[in-house]
C-alpha cells in the first residue's frame, strides 16, 4: 500500500487494505461453504471452523492478544484451576 500512487493518507490505505481483506474473506467463505464439488477437504473445513471459534474467544470483547491481563487469566484458569467433576462420576 505504501507504493500505491492512488493512496495518499493513512486512512485511505486502511480502507483499501480492509477492502482487500474483505474480498479475500468472501472468497474463502465461498470455498468453505460450498458443499457439492468442493475442492476443500472436509478436514480443512473442520479446522477452519475450529479456528473461527478460537479467534472468536479471543476477540469477542476486545483484542485478546494485546489484552495481557485477560490472556493471563485464561492461561491461569486452564493451567492452575482444578477441573470440577460431578460428584456422581
């Protein structure tokens, strides 16, 4: 985007970059959602949806990667808080 003569401001560059991302995302979603004659194997589609769920977890309320306190809380919860099982197991 830096070398594009049609872009003169940071805002224009961001808009152009977001349009490119949206276009790529739309193309990817078409490939993933296609059922008959799809070139994308089922395992890849499943991996894609699993990654969507993980990314949603991190970004549902804010930027999970730069929110260090929230990320530390998730890590502590997974590593140090014991799993609570029902009594009847």
